[in-house]
C-alpha cells in the first residue's frame, strides 16, 4: 500500500541544465546523422590533410608539409562546424518553423543557442581527435603550449558561431546554403589554410590577415609548428570578430 498522492503528477518544466543538456544531445545526434554535414565537417578536412601532406602540390615552405597543414586544417574544421554547418542547419530550422516552435517551449532562447554552441563544441572535439590522429600517422610533430591552442580554438569557435548564426538569422535558407558554402570555399583558398598567405600580394596579405580563419590558422601554426608563445595579435583579431558577430547575431537574428 502507498500513501495517497504518491503518484500525483507534478507538471512543470525540467531544470534548466537538464533541458540544455537534452537539447545539446539532440543537436549533436542530428548533426552526426546528417551525411552532408559529416562530409563537410569530417571527410573534407581529413582528405585535404592526407592529400596535401602526401602529394607535393602546394609549396608550404621549409619543413614537413604536415607540420604546416595540420594547424590550418584544424582551423578549417572549426570553421566548417561552427560557421558553415551551423549556419546551414539553423537556416533550414528557421525556414521550417522549428526555431519558432522551440522558442515557445520552456527552454529559453538563450538556452537553445547555448545548446547549439555546446553541440558545436562536442563535434569539434571529435574532429580534433580524428585529425590529430591522422596527422600523427602522417608524421606530425607539434610544439607549443596546449593552453594557447585551446584558447585559440575556443575563440575561433565563438567567432565563427556568431557569424554563422548571423547569416542563418537574416538570410533565407537557400541563400544561407549558397553563401555559407561559397564563404567556405573562398576562405579555404584565401585564408592561409593550405596556401601560405606569403604567396599572395602584399596588399592582399594585409586584408586576408584580418579574417578570422587567417587569424586562427596563423595562431595555431605559430604555436604548433614554431613553438611560439601565446599569439596575442591573432587572439585579438578573433576576439573582435567574436564580439562583433555575436552582438550582430543577437541584434538581427529573426526567429521566423
């Protein structure tokens, strides 16, 4: 026998941390089940790392090609997940009314964005583990302070995440799809990922060096390839992009 009221329903929202954790797990599963996103976030960076490390196509300067390429490919992986993948996925969620419905749930809007960001971080951890393992198999010999690398990756994620949400929240889904992929391709070529910025004219170098992908790849390269200290200049560029991107996304993001 049990006392009266033991099984009385207690309607109400779950605790906020549990809601965010559940939404993070859902976002991560949806990302990992999406074949197109996996191609963009995992397959392409891995193939680029293997191809350009083993085939002498691009002059990467003195030293092993894999030592130059790995930091750039890690930066590319961050961009593909935090910017391109998130922009496309969020843009279509907005188009189909998913975001509008989620906005009426007990999970607050900032909690939904927190869950999306956490999902990006989980995916990036998997990317970094995979790419690092492949790079070591290719003969990579990293140097530098791991904390500086972590700081660069976190700031790079925040910068690209803000820009991705800004694009997804202001453009139509089809325009976001086209623009995000175009930006990905342009920054792959002109962001110092595979082709050193020194190969471009001086005027172009000055402009390209201010891009978030260039700051992230150069910062990672300074630490991991050259064993430099904390790259404050690159971190400053990423911090500016982070503040500008997140502020603009917060101001202009449309849920419908």
